[in-house]
C-alpha cells in the first residue's frame, strides 16, 4: 500500500502509522516479559531511570 502513495506525504504517514500500530499490537500479544524482570529493585540496589 505504501508503494502506491507519494513517499512521506500525509497519506503515506497515515498508512505507515496504521501499519506500525498493527505490528506493535501483534508484537504485544507475543512478547512476554517475566515478572521478576520488571520488579522494583530493592532499596539497597543502585537504581537507574530506565526501569520503573
């Protein structure tokens, strides 16, 4: 579908965003992060801002 549109036009971006949203949705149904990996760190551990 993107090949039929002028690259980077408003219509192209609209279709691109729809495709990306569908890809993200499909990935979200397949991707599983173990609960232990996303638990809050203990108070004594160093904390970065990358995981909350």
